[in-house]
C-alpha cells in the first residue's frame, strides 16, 4: 500500500520516509512518491514554496525594448516583467494598486510611455511608479509615491528573465551557478526568438521535467530523434547551482536536431563553439521550470507552468543568432517542426505516466543506473519537501 497520503506538516501531504527514499544515492533511491504527482494539496504547497523562489519567466529578448512586457500566471498569482526607459528590466505583481484589477491580460505586449489599468485608468510609468490616479485629488493623505506597482525581485542571468516572488531566495548567480558558463558559450543573452508555441499537457510538471532529463525512452518513443543521436551518448554535466543535465552526441552526418535527417539547413553554428560543442546537444533543467536545450545552431527553451496536479502549460521557443536570422535563406522550420513532433511524442508518454501514477495502490518505482539526471532533478524537489517535513 502507498504511504504517501499522510498529512505531516500543514498542507504538504507526504510521508517523510518516502521523500527520504528519493534522497538516497541513485543506486538505492526510490522515485518521488505518487502523491507528489496527483495530490492537489502538494501542488498548492509547491506553488507557495517551490515556485516562490527563482523561476524563469522567459527569454530576455521578449522584453528587449522599453515598454515591452512579459506576463506569466504562477498559480493564483500573476507577474509581469517590463523594460523601463532606462533599459532596466523590472518585474511587478500584475495588480493595480487601486482595486487590484489585472493590468495586462496577454502574455506579451508593448506600451509606449505608460501602462494603464483597464478598470479605472490608473496609469504607471515604465518603472512602475504611479503617474495618474483619476478622482484621487481630494483624498486625504494620498501619496502617489506610495502607490506604484508592487515590484518583485528579478534578475536577468544568461539571457533568462528570473523572478523571486518570495523575495528570499539566494542570489540569482548562486541559483544559476556554473550553468551560466554554458549559457554564455552559446551567447543565449544575445539570441533572438524566431518561433514559439504553447502546449497544454495533461501531466504533472515534475513528470515533464523527469522525461526531459533522460533518453532511455528515445529508441521506442522518438524514432526521428534517435536517428540523429545515440540515446546513450554524451555525458552528464556537473557544477554549482540548482540545475542538472548533460549532453548527447550527434551522429556522423547530422548537423543539428532538425528535419531532413539533421541537415536540411545551411545555418552556420553559433559563433565560437568548439568542435565537440558543434557535434553535441546539451540539455539542462534549471530548477524548477526551465528546460534549456543548446544546439549547434540554435537554443530551445521550454518553460513549465503548472495549472493543476495533472495539467501543465508548456511554452516552447526557438532562438537564433541575429546574424543568422538576417540571412535571406533563414528558415527555422526544420528545428521547430522536428521538435514539435518530438514534443508531442513526449507529451503522450508523460500523459500515460500521469494516468498510471494516479492508479490506486501504485507505489514509487526505482531509478535505473542511466537515470542520474532524473534523480538529480528529483533530489532538488525532495530537498524542498524535506525542509518542510523535517
């Protein structure tokens, strides 16, 4: 019988013994308990305690110009990042200071000089300061300087826009750690978005991340991908920071991960990459919600947005060097089409797993010796759980 539905600390309904089993060395560890994937109370706890630290809103190119904004729904909260006239990216709660109405409704947008609440027309400068509050002139002790948008701690690291809703996470450089070296090698901060899409996946966000962190399923699930790279090639990467991942080696004759057997394009590699990097693809999970894939000629970014224990919105975007995008023959379709196929194959097996994990009587499985990156990701989750469970 599963023992994971034991309320031990407020809203976190997990048995500490089950969580500690995940924290064992991989050869002795058990996977996260089933309740971690199906219990609404666990997801509610995660939104308050995991998604309250550093999370990735998206890529900095989306907010590259003053007035550009990027909004995300994070559980019951909403936050948007916007670049000010001074070129600084700031993040704010998506709530007007008058009566709390949502200010922006679309995921992305642009304003010229001010951003205005659609309800009572309170207006804010691009740095969040209140500049217009109709009908407030006769209100006693009303100080506009005290009613700017509520700023959220934020940072741009390696081209990724990060926010810390709780305001107490370690320094962003410590969170990203040695992953920054890879982001800088691929010039992620200077890349531009060429394509993007959003998926609704009927699976828990952690199950999607686990799937991303291994390729044992590739021969049976991804024939197109498996034809371009041996599923057991490459190496795991290690370093400081809250991330995990590793590389896969492209097969001889394959230039990139794309349609046409990996050579349907004349795109050059990203500038400065060495021979081994040009012949590899690196897959990294930046905890908790960013999946960063570094290809020889482009970067793919997934961000995970939990909507329910069994439902996650996944944003997938493809980024290229500006010089490459300026070429008259530039076409990202081979990469986007290839990964759309692979993504949908992944979502199918993630949804199969979600349906199986919720089966009454199911108990946590064990890691294989080739699932070290899955275990490292689950350890990051389990460490957060155990902080609350004791």
